[in-house]
C-alpha cells in the first residue's frame, strides 16, 4: 500500500486554473475542495507599486539627516578576522533556533527539535537549524574507526572505510528530509500556533555522497535479494526496510551537507539518504546494509511509522511524503501591521517529484490565485512561492495548496480525516488555515491557526 492518499483523494476547485490542468488520479475524478468563509482579499501577481500602500512611510529632510548621522558602530574598530574561526550567527538572531515541545516525548533521548521555518529564506536550511530526531540520543563517532558493511545476499561482501567511500564518484543534490510525524499533533484538531510547531519537523539541504547503487553494484546483489536492511550505530539500532528497486533509483550514502561534513545530529560520519521518503528511512550513523529476500518488519515499521485506519487495520510502508505546502508569512508567528500591501510567502514540496504550481486563497477556499514560484524548482526539494495582496483590514482565511507534477493536489483536513480518521499520527499533509483577525477587532492583526 505504498501509494496511500495519492490513490485516494485529490482536490481542485472550479476557480483554479483551466480544465486541462485539473487533477485526476487513477480510478476517479478530483473531489471539489473549497470552503466558503469571510470576505475575499484582492490578489494579483502583477500588482503595480502604489506609494500610498508602501510599507515604509516617506520621511522628511530633517528625519533623513538625523537617521544618517554616524552610528556607534562607526566610532570604533570591530573585531579581527581570527576572532571566530567558525562563523556564528549574529547575537541579535537568538530567536532563530531549533526548538522542542517539552511535552511531546517522555525524554530527550528519543525526541525531536524543530526547524524555525517561519524565519528561514530561500531553499536551504542552515546546518545548525536542521531539525533533529533521536531514537537513542546523540552520539559522536570517530570517522577513522567507522566502517560500512554490505553483506547478505550479495556475491562479494564488502567493508568500506570513510576514505574508501570518498574515492568513489560523488553526487550533490538538494533534497528535503521530513519526519512522517510532521504536524502529527493536528490530526484531532488545532493544538499549536506556530509554523515551527505545525511543520518544523523538516529541513532542506544539499547532500553530498556516493550513489547507493554504485556500492550495491560493487557487491553484486543476488537475484533473490529484494530488500535492504540499513542499520545505524546509535543506541537504538535504528533500521528500516528499503526495496532494492528504490535503493537502486536515487538513494545515496551522504557524508556531507551544505558543503561541510555531516553534523553529529544528522548522522556523522555517514547516513542513508532516501529522496522523497520518510526521514526515518534515512538511517543515521550508517554501519551496515544487509541484503535480504524479505522486509525486516523492525519495531520502527511495526510499533512506529504505521498508520491506524478507521476500520482498525494498520497501513505501513507508506514511504513517500505527499505534496504539501505552508504559508510561512503571514503566519501565527507574526502580526499584521495594519491595512496595506503584503506579500504572502511560503514553501511547497513533494516526495514524488517537482512542484507544478501553488494556489493561495484568502477567503477559505472560495477564490484561488496562482502564486509565483520564486526559487529553482527541483524534484523532492523545497520550492519557494510568493503572492502580493492588499489587505483592507477585514478578516481573512489564508490557505496554500500545491499540485505536483504527478497531478496530485494537496487535500484539506476534512478530506484527510474522511479517509484516515483521527487515530493516525503520520503523513498529515493537509492544507492549514491561518485566520487573520480583522484590524478593528479585539485581536486586530493577530494570526491564528484554525481548521475547517
């Protein structure tokens, strides 16, 4: 049951794009997915500059003169070039950091920190902000002592040192990694009021390493070898089952991220990278890969990372993370500063390939407007989108909806619940709704996470 929701539901409102672009999946037509609420905001991708709606007001000559007076930073020398051998963020950016929810897990040895998506720009997550997930605590491994073993149903069992791996041709790819429990707290209803809490169990970086297929060909997989069992060197002995066909496609053994060695929390010295799939399959501190004729049915794919369906059955090995998106600004982490011109900004992604287009609604789904893709559009990577709009101060219900190159359209939350109920905690890829309170209301300009 690897196709999960992609074979079950897709949505497309009548207002969105033309009939030829409507999304239909195998076995049936798309389900209409708009919800009508509040007044609509005007939105257009080609709005003209209007001085009356500019964010910053015009200043007088005296104000400009005062502002341009020499600041304190020009009255003394700064620090020297060797003060910080490894560059660090400005101390004024102290709020931009990974955070965790204290009540989310019983202890810190098997817990997670989340990426502050609302504060990031572009496609790349800095290494120090990449979300963390531990199953048995963080570890430091001496790369000189580390070995990768490939064994089982192979012609030539192999042992690789780090130097061995780096002698192979390398590959670099920008890819997102997402925990399947991203947004898990929202299945039964709204729990949290921040993009970091609703979507922060994911990051996107440039991974560098050697193709897994290259190493498997060196070992020579026997015809009966259909599954791989990668295992980590951490205390949990993390392992997952990976089909050989998937491994031979685009998986890699990564030893670097964003141009430097992996961080310990990301699997130093090497980790498995399974593009587009659940991040728990990206086994960290990789120590061995066993080739088998059957899947492992490890505790991480039985007691965890399975989906309890409404009829009591359990769905497992869903693997691919479906098309998703979120508006990072305006979002509950910010407050509107009064009526005027704004730019809705966000990220979209799909584990099955490239993002095709993103639509935004300001009225809960009655009207949709196509956003502009403002970054490179790469398969299985974040894609940035933006849309200018004028806020007249009335209440808005903002949602983003992505369609990927397969034709799959991101569903809304009621549709996901209809298919999967409320007992699941994984693969919640539904649209989220940000409610912008009216400017003249008690909570004027505040932004709230709501569900419809």
